[in-house]
C-alpha cells in the first residue's frame, strides 16, 4: 500500500492568509493525487485532481502542485467558507487517503 | 443531475453481516468506464477506501479488508451493493459511496453517507 502523510494535522489561520498543506507518499503516486474538502457532518468534495487540476466549480484561490512523492495544496487567500478538513488521496496504486488537515480560525 | 444515495441498517450486532446499497442517479453503471467506490470514515477519523466496481465488472478490494468484503452491481436498478462480514465495533463509521469516471480518476461525486453503528 502507498501510505499518505499530511502535515500539519491542524492549522490555525486568519481570513486572507495564504495556507499550504503538504502531503507525502511512501512511494511514487506519479501525478495521481487528489485533494478533498470536508465540512463537519458532510461528505468530502473534490477540489483538485491529477495533482494540479481544479475540479469543476472550485474557486481559483485553491491550487495544487507536486508529483511523485510530495504534493501541496495552497489556498491563496483564506475565506470563511474554507475552514474545514482537507484530505489528500493517491489513486496510482489502489486508493489511499491522508489522515487529514483541519484548518481552524486563529 | 448526478447523485448517489447510500442505504442500509443504522445498527448491526457484532459478528453480523452488513449489507449497504448505493443507488445512483443521473449516470449509468454500464456506460464507458464508470465506477463506484465505497469509502468509510470512523467518527473523527480519516477516510478509508474499501472497494470499487466498474462498468465492465472489474472490481478491487482494500487488501486489509479483502476477506470480509463483497461488491456487486445491479445495472437494472442502478445499484451497487457492498457486504461486509463479521462486523466489529471498530467498523462503526459513516459509509460513503462515490462515483469514478475511470480507474485513474478521483471520486468526483459523493453520496451523503450513512452512519452504521456496531454494538450488541
């Protein structure tokens, strides 16, 4: 199995901040990496796929980068609706998720 | 509009078999390379992929749960069914189904999830 490790586990930030979340894979995921946003009590929603492609309807303040074993999700200017938990997922070899990063209000 | 809806028991006893149904709307289970995955999430914890099935009846299981899972589909009912045997309290979770457009695609549309508690 490819293990996915996210950092940090929790992130405190303010409205307007630039936020970066990192996801590391235990072996290469090539470019087959997705990011999801999950709000409390709701199902996850797809934000980014193929490491850097924005899913339909996702605001352009979200961006993704990386390949192989290291990936990042960046929110360029944090908005109130962005306080949530974010998960990375590799789909190169089966399908595995990171443990999540909770973005909290500072 | 593409939607998925999970259904199944709210409560199961330890050692029982869980049967969950995912009914899909707005797309066909036998067109293209479409697939449906099952994912679960224990309260306050991370997501865990369980199994998936595709239009040409290819399927995969989580290596750690393979011996307990069976996935199948009924295209006439637009349903994907997951069974999990020998349920344990550690299997208490919200179970989601989600659509995939192809095997190398993410989960683009998710159901709302169904909470299953395992307790005697």
